[in-house]
């Protein structure tokens, strides 16, 4: 896993996550105000949109804008990313600002949704730094923890972490786990299409997943130890 | 939980599931042939569509057909129901038939997706019986197990099964578990929006869920012990 | 024809109409305020949406929300139901409230639109009672008459009332008549696809239709003589 | 009412109908083959699409192609026009040809749907002549009668024929009648929004309508007595 | 080229342009206020929508409202017409009024977009006259020049002006030029699909185009020398 | 301008174009067969889709897949890119293969459409090499020339090449020119919104544009002199 901050110039946070052949661009854009149903509450909002470039997949996939509708998988992952990142942020501290996390898959080879979540956290952290420098936060420390995600699969009866697409597509069980650097869980999604799995496999997958998330948390921390990549409002750097 | 078979006259399987105030109509319609991408494979297909009547919710919800697009939540649940039911059926035994499971929520008070899955299994079993009587199965026993689902929540720190909407909406953690009558897992989706949860809470929720699913499996079994509700093709009854 | 009030818990009026094998769920939901183009007029609004469950028909019909557009037939019937029910209500007495009539066909076997209108009147009457108890009407008696509808067909040269689908589909002429309990007409739609019809057939069909509507008016009256099915705002019952 | 044949060069039939300030362009385009569900039946098909130019109405109306969906009124009228014109044509004689009737309102001042039907018949007759000259009919005389339509309204208690928009919009009852030159009825649609009407008003409106249709039938006949406006296939003129 | 003003009764400007077999109806509708993003600026707005009747083309084209989306060509031409006409009008003088130019092709035989622009200018001039009479302009002379457009093609190596469809479709190069009566350029769009063209061909095409636009400018001027066709607000004529 | 080949692993051609702050990813995906209307002709097809990441612009732009429709600008540029690239390829030599050019803007700062065209040519050349190695071309040399594009603007009365967004947005005239390495023109689009321009400015802009395209042609040539970046089918490299 390689994480590059400051990949784009315009968004407050922009992170390229590379993991095996999978590459996801996670951008955090800041907008004043919140959706209408939240206006006046004093609370901020974080939302996410996940998408894949047509050229990101082994065989070209058709463009959802051209089809005129978003597919079920895209909807599902967008909702998962948004929900996961909202778990680490204090909306009152954020104040009436909206942060949109755009996770665009440049190249896909398995694990794009978990890479997206892991990268989106770093982009979110940069956007929060930017808002702080712009003196637009209600409270200086809105982030209570960091967020990571991994996928775990069972292939040929063995539990494995972060499978590439070719192996993932023949996994008997597939589980995505979103966790925090405190070791707690945010989201667990385990699916056995074509096969079911026992409680003890479930337990083993959770062990692997929490260990993997711990490593990612340390990587995020070391990457974010570097200064903000770009110019901050108010001349701070 | 109350399960009524033969609720409608036309579909091969039609089941009304009532659970507290929640009422879901699960219909299994049989169609010859499979989607184009599967034609000629000799394999069948099972798919699901979940929807809510506008009048099913406390405050009227707007109709997705009128909005001209299906929301993220609807997409997500439709996919979950389809995936869950595909876990119990041998597609080769089904032969090139498509079974569509329509889960329409008549009244909602929490747990509609898990009620839908539990009812859809019974409708599916009836549709399989119908196909067998019509001599359209490639193999007489396509179902390898039964499928149940429950929701588990943590409210005020206590783990609870199948919360009504009012309590569900203030649950700190919300988990849906789909299981089989063999005690294995098909799908686990645990979400902590606004809060995260520990590994030990996770374990406790799984205990509750598997116990709940076991009870539902016994209910399904006793309901399906009754003869097919209606006329079968070929005069069988 | 059987009419069951209080079929659902949430809407102010909820009525299940059963007629032969046809079953339609008519719900009347109350919302404060009126559409933007009517705001400030002091007048209320009544609108209707008609739809069919995919499993309601002999052969499963595809879901309009999935197709992303509403078909011509659905549009036409929704407009007919709304127009018909608006004929019996004094919009000034209703005050700036909107009543939405959702007519969802659970099972179809001919005459779904006329069953929907007949049931929607009963749901509307319950919703008006509810609004009255909530002291939200500008005037206590907004309903000036009751509304009923029947279909009349000519099959093999004979005029017949309320044909089931199998006969309806081979009718030479098909007419829907919406009337009031005062014996006046609200809407007449007579269509002869594949054949035309004489003025004297037209006259005979109107005779049959008005007689049929009279019977339905008496049924509605007796059903509405029972108390409101559920709890009324302000503790009235 | 003025009817001009040969208004456009490309369609097999093209008729401009002018009636008061209302102007509707009715084009009949011929296409080999029929929709998929009718292929191989040996029967032809006639369908219609009604639309209004944005500039046709007193206040500019927005374009349905830009809104991305067709409104209920447009759907309803398109279906009415198609159904009405199918009443006069023998589909077996037409053979596997499709005739599409495009009724585009250039200027609207009441009665656009009835003007559309009356004009569409003349365009259809020309298209049939064209098909005959091209030797593409299965039988030389597919038209069994002519089709006309009028609107009748009740204004200030008096029954009146073909009201302009300003009067039509305050009519207590509004009825559209489609008839044949044999004096039989094809379609009757009577609506009393805001008021209901008695059986005797209904009878009087039908009298007026049938008289009006008779006059239109004579006008159509005299217009169609002129030769085909343009060149026919095979050099016939 | 023939230009008929006052073709419709309702819009402030309505012009029928005929050019060879091509006929385009250009209507300029006036609306108080401007789009939201421009409100309060004191500036007006001019926008355009181009469309083709299904019956306008040699082979019937399908209706974009029925397809539920506007094609690329329609979008492109609508934007071109709007951009071109905005070049001649002083938005501050127009004041916060919106003029919508609807260009509907009645019959197509090449050059519909250039005919649309040339006609839209005349409709725009009439709409401006109407606004002046209604005392709704901020400044009495918002139009700084007139706008014309021609198409130029290279067929069999020879540069030609305004080709009919049959020749246009085999042109090696196709160029649309929008110019003003001052001889300056507003828009040049030259395309060589299937072939490329030299700089000297480009120069020659521009010579032809500017000469053609000059002629059209004189025609527009003479047509607009006639009084406003219809009644002006405030009794002016 | 910097051009990086082999940016992605899956498409047959994948090129990152960087120009100032503008970055566009151009991918050429190969698919067997052609669209239905071209099947059996023996001719290939080249098409293009242009899009912008929401995070590519100074202020986040909304996602067209979420809006459910593609905007006019996107349509227009997609068509321009496709048309431009089709000018350099012999469709008979290509054989019945489709090449889709996806141009996704990663970061926008003016000139995205011209950068897209210039990069798409390089991606197309790689895809053609790939097809040749796979022995799927009907003829070994389908490309007759190379394609480049530049934008030219007039700012403060001075003609300038390839303006960044900030200057571009206040240009009086804006022209995009697509040319070949033979010095011929493929497409010229000159627009003066808010101002018009003289013939002599037009001539000067063309001079600048052709000089700029010449330089890009040399860059493309030198970049393509390097071997194919990746593995070719059949083991060629």
C-alpha cells in the first residue's frame, strides 16, 4: 500500500492510494453549508461518491453517466464509504461545512472499496487541516480516530488478506471490515455467495482483518506526519 | 412472526410475512429461460427486487417509479435479498429457469429486509415445488438448506433482537445476519453509524443472531410442512 | 365487493377493496400544505397515484421504478383517480392540506381502476374524519357526495357489468363510469378498440353503470357507518 | 376547420388542420415491418405520438425532451389518438406495415386532441393510398370508415361545441367524442372536474357531438376527393 | 430564403424561415426574470432550444421526449444557436428578462442550424420590439448588430454554399459560419470527417461564407423594415 | 506538454497527458465487433467519451452519473474527439474492431479538450499496434497521419496559444484547431462569445494554431518512437 498526498491541486485533500495494481484517487472537497435538511443544525456533513473509470477494469466497463443511471454496486459502495468516514468525525466540531469524498478508481485489481476508505480518511484529514487553517471549524479537533479498511477472503479453505481480483473472484467467502486505530469496528460485511461459512471461519477472518487494519493505521499515521502538501489558507504551511 | 402461504393467486410462490407491525409480501415468479449472459449454460437464476409502498411508512414516502430512479437503499437491499437466496439453491438443478423474488413492504416498522429474506425463502420453496410438479427442474432437489435473517441492535448498551423502527433508529450498532438451518452464515452486515463497537460486542451480537435464525428456521419448516397452497401443474396437489 | 377499512396503521385512511380476484389497497395520506402553485390560496389538494405490484398480474409485469419511467396506462389511471375524487370535495373546506391517494393493486383480475376509485373514496372519507378530529379543516363538512366507479363491457353483443380480465380482454366495447350517490356522472370513458358501437348501446351501458354505482354507494355508506378504525388525534374515537 | 394535405414533403401523409386559432400538423409515416411483439402475425400496426411545440401555448411550455420525461397529458392523448385511428383500419389488409401518426401542435387554442384525430384520419388515408400505389397492402381497401372527433362543453349551463381555450378552461363539463362517418361511436370521454353532470346533460352532449362529427366527415370526404398531393410510388398520381 | 414574420400568435416573435425544402419555425418567447444564477445582476439572458419534428426528415426520426434524453447533435446545435444570438445583444440593456428562442424544424433538407440562426435573429428582433413597447427594457437599443449564418461545403473538390441534404451528406468538408452585418465573425465550425482540408480551402470557404452572410443580412433588414406583425403592448403598432 | 504511455495496465493504449496543470488520462480500449448498424460492413469504428472527475475543477463539479444525464458540453466534446480521431484511420484496414477512446480529465486548467485529442492519438496508435500484434487488423497500416489539437485565444487584443483557465475565461475569442502532421486541418471551432472578431484575427489565429500543432506532432512522434509499453499479444514486444 502506497499513499501519495497532494495528488491534485484544487481539492482541500487529494490522495492517490496504490495497492498492488489497484489505484484509487480519493479527493476531499470542502463546501460551505450543509444539505437543506441539515441547515441551521450547527452540524457538518460528510458524504462520498465512488466511481470507476471505464478503462479501470480488465474489460472496459460502460460509463454510468452515459447509461443515465448509477448501478447497485456503485450506490452500495458510495454509501459504505460515506457511512464509514462519518464514524470518525464530530459533526458539531466540523460546523456547517460539507466535505465530499470522491473516490475514483483509476485501475482496479480487487479491493477497490477498502482502498477507497483507507485513502479517503487521509484526504479527509487533510481537508480538516485546511478548514482549521481557514478558521472554519467550530472546534479545533473534529477527528476522534482514524479509519482503515481491508478485505478478507477464504480461498481454497484458507483465510487470506486483500486478494487481487483474479483470486477474489473465486473466493468462497468475502468480507470487508472497516475499523479504527482504537481497534474497534465500524462496519463488517461478510458475504458467502455460492457457499456459506461457519462461525469459526467468521472469527478467524475478523482476527486477520483487525491485524491488517492495525498496519494500515500505522501507515496512515506516518504519511500524515508529513506537513500539509500545498498552501494553506491564511499563509500557514 | 407469522407466515401465510398462497397470499396471491398468480405467482408460483406468494407469502405474507408479518412480524410485529412489519408486513412484507414476498412473491416468487417463475419464468422460462435465463438472462442473456447466462443463456446456454444450463444454469438457472434467482434475482430479487425489494420495494416499499409509499403508504407503508409512518410518513408517506415518495414513489421511486415517479422519481424515475431507484434509491441507494432499495438497490442495496434488493441485491442483499438476491445474494442471500442464491446461497441455498443449486443452479444446475434449477435448470434454465429464472425465479424473481418480489419483496414489497406493505407496512414498515423495522426489520423489513430481514423479514423479506425469511419470507422469500418460503416463496422460493413453493416456486421450486411448482417447477418440480411442472417437470421443469433438471434435478428434483435444488434446495440445499433454508435461509433466515434477523437484525440485532445495541440499544443503551444492551444487545437486542429485531427492534421495531422507533428503537432501531436510536440503536448504536445495527447488524443484519443471514444464516442457514445448518447454523452457517450467509451474510453478516454490521454497521455502527455514529459509534464504533468492540470485538466482544460483535461476538455477542452473532450469538443472539444465530439463536434467532434457528427459531425462524423451525417456523419455516413447520409452515412448509403444509401442502402447496393452490393447484399444481399436472394435477398434483 | 368487500371493503376493509384500517388495513394499514400509518395512513389516515387505508382501505382494502376486494372484488372477485381483484384486490386493491387504497391509502389516503395527509400532508400539511399544498403544492407550490397552490400555496396561499387557502385551498386544499387531492392527488392520486396508481400502481401495480409486479406479482399482481397473471404473468409478472416489470417494475416501473426499475424501468425508470411510468407507463402511459399508469399515468392515465392515476390522473383519472385524482380527477374523480376531486369531484366530491370542497377544496376551501379542506384548507391547505394535501391528501395523496395511493392505489396499489395487490392482485389484478379486471376492473382495477374502478375498484381503486371506489376504495379511494372510503379512504378519503377516513382521512377527512382524521383531519376533522385534528381540527385541521377550514370547514367541518368538505365532502359533498360519495364517488363510485364501475366498468361495463359488451361481450358477444351483451352488455355486462364488471368483467373479470379474461372476459374483459375480449370485450368489444369497454366503458368506465364514475358516478356520485346523487346519480350524477363524474366521468365517462367508453372505448371500442377493434369495434365501434351505436348510440343505443351507449345508452344501455350507461343504464347498467348507473345501477351498479348505486349499489356500490350503498355498500360504501354501510361500511362508513362503522366508527373510524383506529385512534383519532385529540383522543376522539 | 381547414384541412391542407401535402403540407410536408417526406411523410406518406402530411396534413395541416386549422380550427379557429388551433393548428395541428398530422404526419403519417410508413415503415416496413411491425413491432417485435407483432412480427409474423401478418397484421399491421398504427400508433400515434402527440406533442406540443413549446411556443404553441399562450405562455411558453417547457419541452418534454429537455425535462427527460413525457407528461401524463401527452401520454394520454397519444394513446387516445392511436386507439381512435386503429378503429377504422383492417390490420390484416394493411399487412406487416407500421404507420406512425405524429400530431404536433403548432398553435393551441382549445380542441387540439380532437383536431389531431380529425387530421390524423386524412393523413392516414393518404398513407394508405401511398402504400397501395407501392403495392405493399395485403388487401386494397384497409379503411372501413372515416374517423372524426369533436369536443363538447357545458358553459354557463349551455351545451356548446368546440370551445376555444379561454371558454374551455371554465367549462363545467368537458367531453371528447370520437365517431365514424357511419354515425357509430369509437370513444367517449366525458369529465366533470369541479362539477358533476346529469344523465340528460350527457345525452344532449352526445347529440351535439354526433352532429358535429357528421359535418367533419363531410369535410374530410370533400378534401380527400382531390388527388394525392405529391408523387406516388410506381408513377401513379 | 424566405422569411415570414408573425407565424404564430402567442410568442413575442415568431418567424418561419424557408430555404429550399428546409423550413424552420423560430419563436422568441419573453419571460420576466432570469435564471437563478443571474438573478439580481441587472442583466438579461438569451437561450435557445433546437429540435426536429419526427416527420421533418426523409426517414422518420424518433422523438427525443419519448427516448427520454436529448441527443448530442441537438445539444450541440441548441448551444450554438444560443451562443450566436447572445453575441448581438447587450444584456444590461435587455434588463432582467429572459428570451427563449425555440427553433423547431418542420422540414429538413440540409442547413437547418444555419437557417435556425438566421431566423432566430428576426424573432429576437421582434421580441425586443415587443419588450420596448411594453417598457420593459433597461435601455432602448439592446441590439448592436444582426446575426446570420450559412453553411459551406466542399463537394467533388468545389466550394459550394448551402448544400441540400443529399449533397451535404457527401461533402468532404462542411463548415458553418455565423457572422454579423458588420462583416465580423461570431462562430466558425469547420469539420472534415473522412477527409482533411488545406489552409487555402479554409480561406476560400470563409470568402464564400462571408459573402453569403452579407446577402442574408440585407434580406433580414428588408423584412424587418415592415411594421411589427401583430398587436404591441400599450397599443403601439 | 508531457506524454506518458502505458499509464494503465488493462487498456491496449493508455496515455497520461500533462499540459500546465491540466492532466488528462486517455485510454484506448479494443473490442471485437462493431456497433449493430455497421456489422457486416467489414469496417471498424472509433468512438470517444470525454468526462471530468468531480475533483478536477477549481470548485467541485457534480457527477453526471449522479445527475442521470450528460451535459451539453460533455456531449459536444465527446463528439469532437471521436470525429477528430476518425480522420486519421482507415476503417477498412482496421477491420470489424471497435476502439473506444476514454478521455478522463484528472485535473483541469484550460485546454482539456485539445489535450484529450492530442493524447487520444497516442493511445489510438498503441491500440493499433496491439491489434497488429494480435493479427486482428485487415491491413497492417490503418493510420494515415497523426492528429493534434491546440486552443488559441485572443486576450487583451493579443493572439495567444493554449491559455490556462484563468486567462481563457476572459478571452474575447476562443478557437480550437485540430490538425494533422501533414499540416492539413481536421476541425476548426472558433467562438466569440460576448465579442465578434475580424477575418484578419481569424487568419492570425490559424497561423498560431498550425504552428502549435506542428510542435505537438513532433512530440507525439518522438514519444511513439519508444517501444510499446507492456506486453503485446503473441509475445511481440
